[in-house]
C-alpha cells in the first residue's frame, strides 16, 4: 500500500523496471547544496519518491533536509536551502531501496548520517546490498540500533564498528564486508568521497566545477551545473577529495573484471549522458539499427513508444529505410495532477499518458519500438490503441532481450513470476499480446550495439545482464535465503 505521504511514483506506469537511486556530491564551491539540488533535479529519472541533502559548513556544522516528492518541489524553496549552508554537500534521490518497497518512511530517505569519534559522516548509496539481511542480523545482535529499514544503513553501522583511524579507512573496511552493487557518495567535515563496487555495476562519474569537484551518478547532472566531465570512477575505486590534497584515488578491493549494468545503456540512464565513453543516445540508436538487421519486417512506419523507445526507433528507421513517425504522442504534463488516481482514472491507464496520432496511423502497417517488455500490460494497451486508430498491422520490436529474471542490484523489478518472459516463450508472448510479430534484440546484438564487436563473451560476460541471462555476477545471498531459485547451470 502507498504511504499517506507519497503514492507510487508512476501511478500509470508499473510496467517498467525502475532505477532506484541517484547520487550527487559537490565540494569546494560556495553554497554547495544549491548545486546538489540542481544535480538531483537532473537525476530525478533515477528516483522520484523522495530526496535528501546533507551539507557541512565550518561554522554551522552538518545540516540536512529530507523530503518526499520531487526535487523541484522541495529544494527550490529558499527557506529549505538557507538551512543547508557550506562548501560541501551531498544528496540522494530514491525510488525505494530494499527493505521498504512501497512503504517509504522519512527515516528511509538518504543521505544517512553517523557521528564517529573523529567526526560526522553522511553517505548516499545507489545500488543494493545483497547480503544486507545477514549483516543487519549480525549488527543488531552486536548492539547496533537501526533507524531505518534500508540496506544502506548497514554501511554506517559497519563503519561504527571499524577500528580504522579515519572515516575513509572505516568506510573502506565497511564496504569490504558488503556484497552486491554500490556507488556511494559520502562526506566528512572536509572531504567528499566516492566509491564504486569492484564490479562497477552502477555508474559514478567525477566532474570539475571551477576549483571545486563533483561526483554524480550520470554526466547529464554535470551539464546542468556547468561542470566539466573528468572521468568515470573506476570499478573498485575509492576517491577521496579534500581542499589540501585534491583528488586522491586508490583501489581497496580485490581487482575483478567489471560488470557494468547493461540496462543502463538500454533504459535507465538519460540519453544525454555519456557511459563508457559513448553517448547513451548513440548507443540506443545503434541498438535500433542492430534490431532492424536482426528482425526486419515489411511495414509503412516505425514509431517509438515514447519517450524511452525514441532513439532505438530512429536507429531502426535509419537502418531499414522505413519512415520514422511520432505515431504515439506523450502527454508531457502528467505528473502530479493525478498522483492519487481514483480507480476510474486508473482504469484509463495508458490513455492518460499516451495518445495515438490517428491521422498518421490509419491503414498503416506499424512497427512499434519499445525499450523493454516487463509485465506486458502496457504493450497490450498500446497495441489496442494503435489498432483502434485503424492500423492494419502492429509489429513490436524490443530494444532489449526478454526480461526473464529479477534484478537484485538496485533496480525495482517485479517478482519473477510476474515477468512475462519468465513464463512465456517469444511466440507465446506474441500471441498473448496479440500482435502480428514480436521480436527482441538478441543478447549478442545488444552487446554489439554497446560496442562489443565480438558480442557477449559467454565465459566472462563483459556486462551484468542477469535480468536477461539469469547469470548473476554476485550471488544474491539474501534472496537465496528467502527461497529464490537461481538458474540451473547448463
Ligand atoms: S540485473 Fe539487469 S538491471 Fe540489474 S544490474 Fe544487472 S543488467 Fe542491470
């Protein structure tokens, strides 16, 4: 059930995987919290449920504000921003992390703060700790008192138990005990800290703003504050940024081959971000081209399912020579008007958000390009709308392989049995959606599109693709304990 504070972030859109968090931090500029608010606004697509900022000022110490709702509705208020002074600040936007899905309380909203003998520290975490239940049990048995239901709070308690002499040392020791995916942005009174897990599952980048430094989940949030993109934080890297020493980098974890989330390329990241040295937009266009090569079909129009299917639809059109058209128009002004929809409005579902451009569609054979099929509920409704508008044929082309497995690394996924591809073959899905044809890009095709010319290395995949392949790069220990069954080895 939704909390009284905030209903689900996308009342009409429960048919997408959802990134659960974005993190951002700035040091070395006046009123750093203002920059953090702008950065979080640019990362809002990574989490719309709640956001928080912690700042530090040499005279006023640490201050924090945590709120439900959009960044623009909270952190533009002068009254709030005046409470967050200082040259150093970090922030977090969230959907909801493990432990409290759909029941967020303000105590679950990050950044989390801890007071240690050597001073305070705040942390903001993007990802998911896969052994959090075991860690939490052990910490509680040893006397830790948890304030939230979030897996991320384990990091603060592990730091409290560490004998490290500095906060970065304690953080390092804490994170060595943590399994799963983490991109962490943290701060002490004087330092901004960024860490990525050894596999680098979730993104984190470093930027420069005048004499100051920035850490961000994505490069699009550097652009909004006019910061220059310096580089990605490497998998397993920790950077400690201080006014006297600048950026210090080291690698506290055992080096492993990286397994970045391939779905960031397909859907989660904004198309104006840079990932792995390539524009996300260009990668998505390449996915569309690859899809057109793999699964051509005779048709009159290529239409994106807006907005996330757009670059792939353009790529499909360019490769196939079939004209591109905006056959479906998105209502840009959904948002908060219907944020607590009545049952009647909820039943109107997709029609409130998307409308078919009838004049274009009538009597046409239409290829619809979407980024993914999760439950299939939206795809079905869109197909009905297109047929109602007089289309002769509907062909679905999907810019990711069938999503048949849940993600345990910081993405909200339905239980496995709710994933259409977990229970049906491609042909069965086509019949279920009642479309003329349905094709997904192959896993190899997706790898080629993201720049791996030789496709996926089956012995040592270059990315995390567990939601497609069922091959989890980090064993999801908590989920196994709860009875989740991994794919049997082939
Ligand atoms: S399981 Fe899927 S969504 Fe999750 S990290 Fe891996 S590729 Fe990304």
